[in-house]
């Protein structure tokens, strides 16, 4: 494989990652509807821990640096929470 081939593979993965991040954020809408119905807060620390622990566990099985994976998932959770606030009309972003 040439370096261009490897960079093309990395680009393909990067595009998939961004698509997956977008899909994950899109579920903010569905989650928010349930939360409004059940009068639940947007941030749920118990569920945040479930998501983080699961990601750390998978990362460890795959031999990845779990500290970095934890940071990535904290950002993903933050993105979802921010989108829920935006959808509630409480956000700063457009
Ligand atoms: C998506 C949810 O809302 C928030 C975002 C979470 C996430 O991005 O995984 C998890 C818990 C909540 O703080 C949820 O409650 O499941």
C-alpha cells in the first residue's frame, strides 16, 4: 500500500466517524421527547457513567488508551446534551 492509499483509508474512516457522530447527535431529539413527557432532566449522570464505563470497557478489550476514549465519550455526551438544550430553546448555538 502507498501512503496515499493509507491516507485514503484514514479519510474514509474519518468520514464514517463524522457520520456516526451526526447520527448519535440526531437521537437527542427522540431522547428529549421522552424526557419532556416524563419530566426528566436533560443531563443524567447515571446514564453518562453507563456510557463511559461501556466505552472504557470496549476500549480496554481492544488495547486502546481508555483515558483518551473516556475524553472522546465525554465530548460526545456533551454534544448530545448541548443539542438537547438547543432543541429545548435553551442553547446558545443556531
Ligand atoms: C442521551 C441522553 O441524554 C444525555 C446524554 C447522554 C449521551 O450522550 O449518551 C447520556 C445521558 C444524558 O446525560 C440520555 O439520557 O440517554
